[in-house]
């Protein structure tokens, strides 16, 4: 099944990004984790204490149902692309924005999407575009966090999520 692809998206706190991605048609799975830091197998505590990892969501999707460019369009709607190391009230290097790919053929698609996005801003966008160095799933209590904790904090407005996805 070569139409099944992965992309890793950092959009601040992974709880909201994961919940949002799971709602998109063509996304098969979204999993919270940590990527591209300075250590192997970090804990949440390590990540909060400057391990250099980004909170990311591993998005597994069916390329025949949704292409990467469309997936990135959705992602861009729920991040502040000019904010450095902060999304909503969450501040720190772990809350940076980034797109981490495993397939080198995805890089030009990502670059084109970021170039298009830049046209909407006077300041430089701060979304990283890098090859995934390593990824570690977050602890179980972080997985599907907003499903388990419907009143949990999320920097992404759930109503906005539903509005964005209404006509997909």
C-alpha cells in the first residue's frame, strides 16, 4: 500500500494538533510524540527541560484521499506561523512549529506550501522544514488527550477546528 504516507507536524502543544488532524478525511492516524531533539527516548519532563525536541504529531494519511499540500493547508489554519517557540499560551522550544518529512520527495511540496504561506505575511515565517531525525511516541496519557479530557486546555479553538473541517 504505497499510498499510505507519514508526515510529522509540530504545531505547539500536540494535544490540539492531534485532535485536529484526526478529524481530517484521509488521515488514518495521528499520534503525539517528540522529534528532532538532543537525546534518545525523552520523557515529557526531558522535553519540558530543554531536550530540544519539538512536540509533534505523527500523521499517517492515505495519499489517494488527501494530498500533502491539502493536509498542510489545514495545518496552516491552526498555527501562528510567524511565532517563534510559542503557540497560544505555550512557550518554549518544544512548542515551535515545524514540518518534518521522511520521504525526500515531500520536501519540494512542503517548500512550495511554505513559500505560498509566506506571501500572506510581512514577517518571515518560523515553520521549520527539515528531514525527520528521530521520533519517539509520547507517553500514553498524552495520546488522544482531548478525547480523554474534553475540558483540557487547547490553544486551538475546537469550534474553529469544526468550522474549518465542515466543508472538507
